[in-house]
């Protein structure tokens, strides 16, 4: 997902979109934190799916050209 997002932002030349990539990097320790908190694996998958959807939506929205 991260590589696809980077490729999309490079082709669209979106500068604001790099904040979404930074958001992805910040979210990397979330699965580890959920594992240490003894959250069930099914709940972990749902949480991570929702977080990935939010970051993906941010990449898509940031990759759109700004209107004049």
C-alpha cells in the first residue's frame, strides 16, 4: 500500500500528499501496541483495516490537483 501511495503521489506531483505517507510511517507501531495491549487478533485486523482506509483516502485526496 505504501509503495502504491508513493507512486501515485509522484505521478500526480502532490506535495501535500507526503503528509499521508508520514501518517503511514507514524502508524507502523500500532500493531505492536495492539499486541502488547492483548487486543484480540480479529479486532486488530478491523482496527488496522480502518486505519489503512483512512491513510489511503488521505493519499487519494491529497493526490488530486487543487482547483484554481
